[in-house]
C-alpha cells in the first residue's frame, strides 16, 4: 500500500536559514525507504497560526494521507506545534502519542517532556514528532507498523477489516 505523506519542519532557526533542517530529510529517507510517497514538504517558524494554516491546507486540499510534523513539541515557550495541531484536528489519536512516549522512555527519560499529539482531520492523520533527527526517526519507526491499517480505516477501505 502506498501512503502519501507531507513533512512539516517547525523551527525558527531552520526557517531563517541559520541551521540546516536535518529532521525533515531524515524522516523523508525513512518514508521513501519504506516505498511510501512524499507529496509535500515545508519549513515554518514556531508560529501557531502559520502551522495551523499549513496543516489545514495539506489535510483539506493536498490529498495526503499522513502529515508528520517535526519540532515544536517541547517545553520552550515557542514550542506551539501541539497547540496548532489541536486547533485543527477533529478527533484525537492518543494511542499513537502514548506509544511513542512509552517506547521513547525506554531510550531517554526526556521523552516525558514530549507534548506531541496525534489526531485526525477529515481523512488525514497528523502526527507530531520531536525536532531532533534521531528522536524523530525513532518515534516514526514506533508507529510505522500501524500506519497502513490506519490509512485504510481513514479511507473507509472495505479490506481494512480483513486484517483483524
């Protein structure tokens, strides 16, 4: 099954060109290695309204199945990715965020500081990932096994029930 992704890097410094975005390309490699597709990519500053606009555009107009964000999920006052995500989702997908935090805590206690959220807007799944390339890839790999089935369910695919 081919899954269509969008990757949104949220970083003031990367957006200003002061630091290279390493997380977006690292996530892109994992997705492409799996045989999935990248339809959209962008880098935005830590601005809630701009993040919301991009999430709305991609989920409502671009035909992507999954939007992954990287960055802006910590405790810094500028970390607003979860708030932007919460403002646009119709339904929460708490199991994904719980699984990422649970498995990540086996690697580092800092995983407890993640405020990442996951949710659904229409038929698009939105997943917040950490900003560190290593942590972003680790967290994506935690949820990857369930993503094809999640997309089948969101697309109301009759064959989704066959895998139960």
